[in-house]
C-alpha cells in the first residue's frame, strides 16, 4: 500500500483535475438550464417536451449537445421573454398595490417622499415641491390632477 503525499501530486495534474471538475459542474448547470427551457417553451407540444426530456436524460451528453445545436438560439429569446413577463407581472402588482391604498396622513406621505428621495428616484427640488404640497393639505397626486399636470387630467 502506497501513500500519496502532497508533493507527489504535481501542479499540472492538480490543474487538469480542477479543470475537469469545473467542466463537470458547468455541464450540470447547462443540463439544468436545458431542462428548464424544455418545460418553459410553450411552442413545444407535450410529446415534444417528453421526447427532448427523454433524449437529454437517457443520452445526456449527446442530448445536451444536440439540444444546444438545434434549439440554442431560441433559448435566449425564451429566457428574455420569461424575464420580461415576470417584470411586467411585478410592475402590475406594485401598481395595483400602491394604487389600491387610500392616501395616508401627511406624516405617512412625507415619510414615503423622503424614502423616494433617499433612493434617488426624485431630485431635491421635486422633493421640496411635493413636501410643500403635502404640508399645504394636498397630496402630490391630487395636486397634479387639480392643476392639470397629471396624466389623464383635463382642464376646465
């Protein structure tokens, strides 16, 4: 029985071992992305999804390479459409949630304005004008509607 010491493992062999390990991990990541793409694609029928899934699982290396060659260009477009749809759903949710609340007290309104200013979404000048409106008894949204500067407002 021989024992391997640290100096028995050459640096080049360690490099190649790490390279193969990295490639093995990358292949698993690619396999997971492909399986996710198969299920995400609405253009494929159930039989098409089943066929690709069997091909990728039964013959993993060949299946992954053939899938990337045959459908790789559309993977990016499907991913972008998926991200866009999720962003739109999130924006709709935020708009619905923010629009559904009644206007709070002036303290709540000032706190919300300060948070928006701290995030950098509005300038100091915009914050000052909105603060004056809130302290004057109007919310910035009702003031913009009254003056006709808001969206959808009609003047007189």
